[in-house]
C-alpha cells in the first residue's frame, strides 16, 4: 500500500482533505495494523484525499493523563498541536476512540482546534453519500453483537452511528444485556491497558466476553483497538476463537464492499 505522508503532500503544494491520525495501536500493534490497512483501503475506495503524519506522529498523551501524569500529557499535546498547526490541519479522523476523545475534547484547552471524527462517523457519512457501497461478504448472515467502547459511547454519547454502519450489512444485530449507555468497559480504559490487574475474582474482559457469548453471535464488532485486544483475549480464554471472530467495523465494511481495492 502507498499511504500519503502529510509532509510530502504539503511539499508538493497540495493540502489533503483530511488527516488520518493512526495512533499508537494502529501503528505498532500487529492486529490493530490490519484495521489501519482496512480503513485506508476504504478511504481510497471512497476517493478521500487523505494523508498521515508517519514518523512525525507521536502519542496524543492520553494514557499519561489517564494515569495521572499531567505534565507528560501537556508536553506531548503541545508538541502535537505545534506540529498540526504548522501544517494548517483542520480535519482529523482516527480509528481510536481514545485519540478521538482527547483530540476533540481536550486539545482545544491547549490551543488545538480541529474538526475531529471517529472512523465510524466518517464511514456512516460515506455510506449515506453512496461513496461506499456494500454487498454480501463472507460474514453474510452471521449474527453480530456490538461492543460499545467507553470513549466513543459514554464519553461522547455516540451510540447510534456505529449501529447505523452495521445496519447496512446483511447481518442480524443482537445486543448484549449491558449495551449503549449501560455498556460495560472491556477493561482497558483509563490507562488500564498499560498496567497489571488489581487483585479480584475475574478480569473485566472475561466478564464482557461472557456477555458477548451469551448472545449467540458469531461476530463481536468493535470500534477501538484496545477493545479489539481485550475482547480477542477474552474469546481465546474461553477457547472460542474457532467459532467467534472479533472485528472492527472498518474490517466488516471492507469485506462487504461492492468494489474492493
């Protein structure tokens, strides 16, 4: 794949329509990299003029703030804002709800004012506009249950848009008992991804995986790289990886896309 780098695009005298903020997981985690590729393929198929920062992209600082290191957060955020403003970036999309939340809601306090979209929001717009079209894929007819990520759901009140994206697929959506505003965290939020569990009787991702399995769904749809890791680990712990798949919405749409690239 040839993914445009913002510095090279700007040097050529052109400004892309949108900056794709890849995020740490989307850049370095092998499983999340597949979501990054899938989303880039969808952007290409829809004719979106986009670019990424490449080696200039750093962590947003979100995990540092959640873990209580405010100094480290502000240092990272201010460096990122200086870079984004130097390129006159106005519109950003990200596949990570944690990046989405901090860029959208917390960077403005430090001088970073951008239009920020989560990739499910952009996918819904492209589907509505007819720029992406879907037809049956290998997952056609399988039951899907959707896991609401905390930073897209409770933090930003975005519940229906991902479900609208799933609605275009020829699948049955079966909700978990705890869903939408009453959803349960996968166990990775609030910088918990980067630390050991506190003592307890059960890991949170196992509790959430059990709720997903109770629906009888063959696919667990997620919108967050952390949720992707935690739910995948939960499925493996239950020895159900041959029966149940954990997939990002971008992967589901790409598989069902009418004209794949």
